[in-house]
C-alpha cells in the first residue's frame, strides 16, 4: 500500500496531464521516454557549448558543424524518463517516532505531494501522478532496452548553483584527436561512458524542489523509447480538478489491474490523498 510510507526508496512518481494518462499511457500500458530537446531545462534542451583540445589535429576548424554533430551523438541520442522520489523525512515509522523525529512534516515530503509539481507537470491540479514500484520499473526499463540492444543509466539528479569549476576531466571538453581516430559515434559512446553522471544527472539548483531521479536510454533511430508499466504501476493519484470525462479510463485500468486510486485533496495546504474505490471514481468527488 503506497499511502503509508516506511521505505523512502520504494516508490517513484511521474506527474502528467489528464489527457496523456487517459488517452495514451493507460490505454497502451506504456510510458514514453522523450529526447532531451523536449525537456524544460535549457541546460538539457539546448545544444551544449563544447571546449576542445588536441595534440595532432589542428584547432583551426569550423566549429559549429562539429558542435552540432557531437551534440547529436552525445546528447540527442538519448531518451529520458523523469520521476520524483520520496525522502527519508517522508517516512512515518515507529522508529522515527521513538527517536523523537518530526512526523508531522512527513505528508509534505512525499514525492506525490509536491504542490509545484502538481502545478507545473500535473496540469494545474487537473492531471495525475502515477506511482511506480521503483525496483520493478528499473527491471522493466532495462529489459526493454536490452531487447533493443540499448544502454541504460539511472541515478538521482544532483543540483548545483550554476556550473562550478571542476577538476579534469571536464565533461564538456572534447578530445579532437580521439574524435578523428574513433569517429563521432564511437567517440560519443566512450565520452558518455566516462561522463554520463556529469552530463545527464546535474541540474541547476532552481529545479531542486523536483527531487528528481531519472533513467536515460539510448534512443537509436527511434524518436521515443517506451516501457511497459503493467507490472511496475502500483497506484494512480488524480488531481482534485481531474476532468470527469477522463475518469472512465482511470477506472477501467484500475479495476482491470487491481490498482489503488486516490484523489489528491488539499486542506489548508495539507496534501491529503483520498482513497477512491475504482468503480465509483466517476462520482467520488
């Protein structure tokens, strides 16, 4: 049961629009991973400005086409799925109570109870938050990627103020000698193998309230990557402004897959997931 939390690493949450969940995700039983150019963070959606060094190759070259080619293979060759997660302070356990820790704040720390996330990604409280079993989702993503011969990376996102000066190796430094020797595709793979955390799992501090974890998957020639969610989806939380015309899709899926469904209500700003019997969802609120 995902309402009461005892293990903050057990679930991850994906906020989405009502139309997306009712017309695409639930009918297909699949979640879509998208190219980085469709993300909100300009650090990720726009091409990186790269630095270059070389011993044998001249640095006197036309840089824009090289930058575009390397961005194509390093950044835009990957698909990303973004999720929010819980933190330790969200757990309501006897151990925390015995330790004298503050349990009153726990409801505000849940990954599904983030007002800004509901506003920005949950269609202004009219969308949904999908609850996933983290380990099962990870297995399903890796299995789907393996079937296509694609690589996967996953981790929590680290938030930083600006881009700090870091010691070598710099993830945005390109070795032109190696680009020429290996070719852009092979070089991009080697570069990502070395720098994937710095390249894909660092965001500006402004995004820190999202508490994001993510999976990235090699995209190949496909615009999107899809993962089956029938085994990993364990709950559906809909906003209190969720359109009634889309309730039937949620009801049908929840009933067919024996899922817990709740309506996210807010009482004096306190998040209150209100359990809803799936077959009565259309008239529950």
